[in-house]
């Protein structure tokens, strides 16, 4: 390699790194398969979220790092308009505790970025930047009485607006190698950044008239934003066998530093790690112009105490085995079809089904995080402006779903006094990306 070629390559990676940092600064909001996105990359999103055995672009580092060895030299930049609609309601409770509210935060811009360079025909180096998860709710205050007078409290008997904002952003440098012509392996170190804020949960901060819920008073709510950082890894394999491709990937648990401002909220003194995920997938070339693909993914939410511990845990909030959101592990099935309609136009469609992480006896805390959608349909299209440049669009609709159960306030106020609660959500997203091959 000449000195000029090496300098050009360093400059390309520097530009890619700057773009990644700019995207990382914007944060992300997703909540489809639990709190992970139904797919990563607009081509994947338009095809039900498949991608383990079918690498489309430089976003492959978020699905299966082994796929980066197949996508060539390219850069992909996109943005998704994500619109989740959330609501919560309590009924049948003691006077002053019944009410309902809708979250006022409904529109979010979610960026994505991928860059890949083939160092040799069998070796690639790239970087993928994506939202690893996140949720945002923003309920108005003043629906309830809660013993302080009419229209003075929010749905969780705190004061002012009620809501949570969790943003997670992952930067994944990726190396992929083909040990044989039709087989590749890849690895991605995962560098993740989180920001978190909770407002309106004063009733759980050892407030007067309420039980002592937390082990660390003053570190539960209304402390502004806190941040944490962590590291994990993703590995993957991809093999092609005539018209069939098979892929597998594993993402480790990402161990994050604690949210010290909320050490009285999350189990383990503010510990909020990101769960492990693993997936397998197949892709079949049904005809020269039609490809079918399917992925199965499991997300280990129950392994993270702050997420998986029951909200009815007898330990106080923030303790080593303190209450969490009570989420179960989920299995997500991704199905997709791609049709090369013409040299310039590619059409896609897909379906995604995920099991529900929230069960009936865990509704109260999940008013803050009502991730109950299960069924998604998607559409997508790519249009080639030239041999090097392509525009891709993707649409997703997640059908409305709800979960109802007895309120945790029954344990505080007496059987029946807390009534029954219900949380609901449906979603839409529409995204666009531009790709450049070089």
C-alpha cells in the first residue's frame, strides 16, 4: 500500500469516526422488541428486522458482525421518525386514585450510521452506530388526589409531570474475516453510553404519608440527567450454501457504570446493565429476484436485576436485590421478503412478532415503560440513483396492545383500594437512508 493510499484510508476512517460521534451525541429512542428496535438499518427495518443471515449494508455490525465481510466498501446514513403512543389508566381504586393519562412525548428522531472498508478481499474493517434501546414517557400531572387534594398528583401519586427518559447509544467497530470463500466470522467491541432521567416519582422516595420504599432517599427521582458507560462484545458467523445462507450472532451483556443519581431507584445501587441477546437466521434465494429470510432472537431481560426483578420484591428500591420492572425474557421472530423489481428498484415487506416482557402483576412500575407491543408489519423500498448511490425508505406499524393487572397500591392501601391498572401502546415509524458505495 502506498503512503498516499494509507493517508486516504486514515482520512476516510477519521471522517467515519467524526460522523459516528455526531450521531452518538443525538441519543436514541426505541421500544419495539421490549426496548430494542425491531431492526437495525433501513433495509432490515423494511423487511421485518431480518439481517442475521442477510447482510444488506454497513449496519450489519448491529445484526451480525460477520456480515460486514460481504457488503463491500460503503457508507450508510439514515434517520428514523419514531412515534410511540402510550397511555395508562387506573380504575376501581379508592376515591381520588382513579385516573388516566396519555404520554405527551410522541415524536422522536433516531439516527443510524455505518461505514465499511474492505482491507482485502477476505477482510473488512468498519463501524456501526445505533440506538441500543431506550424509552421516553411524559405524562401530565394533576389527575389524582392521593390525599393531597383534588388534581394535585400524577398517576404514581407524585407531584408534577411523571415520566422517564432512557437513551442508549452503541458504537460498534467491526472486524470481519472470510476464512473460506463462502464463510465469514466477525467481532464487534460494543462501546455504549446511557443517559437517564426520572421525574414525578416522589411517592417512592420515602415521602411523608407513604411507606419507606427506598434504601437511598433523595436518589430516586427529579435529579436531572445521569449518565453511564459500558463495554461488551458481539460475535457472529455467516455461511452461504448455494441458494441458502445461515447466520448466528451473540451479543454479550454490556456491563455499565452505575447511575449514581438514581442509586435509590435501580437494584444494585443504580446498576442498569444491557442484557445479552442471541439470534440465528436463514436466507433463501427463492428465485433470482426474490429472497426470503427469517431470524429468531432471544433477549435476556430477566438477567438484569433492575429490569427483571419483580416490582413486588420485599427489598427496598436500590438494594442489591431490590424491585425492578419485572420484565421476562422475550423471543422475537423476524420474517421478510425482498423482491428485486428492476435494476433500480428493490421492494421489501416483513413481519415481526415478539413475546411480551410485561405480565399482569407488574403493570404499576411499567406505567413508566409500557413496552407491550408484540406484532409489527413493515414495508420498504430502495431506489438506485446511480451505480454508487441508493436511497432506502422503511415503514413500520406496531399494532396496539395492552396489559392490565392489580395495582401495587393494593399492598400499601389495603386489598382492593389500589384498583386495577392498564397500560397500552401502539407505534409507527418512517425512515430514510442514503448509501454510498466506493
